[in-house]
């Protein structure tokens, strides 16, 4: 159902295509589960048709909103990430994935950064969390950084906005960033000519 349609290659049995919606795809490496994704203890690859930078609307709620001052381009998104004082961001690297062009950047929480404490609306549990991206249009998500997480973002130009491939590596989860990142880079988009980059 995802648009643009995608194909990908996995290196071994046991990968799960957990979600395939118009704006979201979720792939889980062997040994990882959807409940663990929601708990922040699972590695995963997420593909999102349209995303924007995110910030809290107000604490203590974990609700977020898009940062509308940031232009809908991979360059503007990466520049915004580089300005966040509590986020450790690598220098953006130009990439081409499946016919779409953009930037790859790795993110984590800076050592000793004080993550905001919010209350999850669904569970009521307290969470220490730093919002990073939110979905727009058909993409439904609010994702961010937690302690002991490395997030690799591929920010790709698509139509009039940013398509994202998010690869999350949680220290507690089985596996490393290497295998999911390699799978993410096998993605092929059915209509890359529609990208604006």
C-alpha cells in the first residue's frame, strides 16, 4: 500500500514486514517485535512518505507538532538537526537510495543531556524523550531519541517534501545498526522520477 511502492532485500529469514500503509512501512530484523518497538527496546527500519522536524507542543504531554519554520527539504531538515543542543548529529552525507537523493545523518542523545520528561498519552507512563520527526499527510508517526539509541536518518527529496528512511539501533535490542542499515539501502522506489532532488 505504501506510496511510492517499494521493494527491498533482506539478508536472512526472520525479517518481518510489520506495517505496510500508504504513508508508513515498518520492517523488523530477526528477534525484534512490534511491542518492543513501542516500548523503545527494538531495532527497526521505518519508511515514511512525508515527514517534518518535531517539537513538543507543551509538557508534560508527549504531544508534538511540526516545526513549520523549517523548509520541506533534506538540507533544511539536516541543518535543523545540527542546531539542536541536546542532539549529537554526524555531518550529513549525500546519499542516493532507490533513485531518490538526499542526506544521511546519524543521531543520538548527547552525553549528560537532560531529556524532557513527558507523560505518554496512551499508557500514562513517564518518558524521557527528545522529539525528532513527525508524520505529515498519509504518514502517521511521532518519533524521537531516547537514551541508548542511535537513529540513522536518510532524508530524501520526494515530491514537495521529505521522505524518510529511519533505522533505529537500541543497545538493548538484538543486533546492530549494520544489518538494518544495509537493508535500508537496498530499498527501491517504483517512481523515483517524482522526487524533487
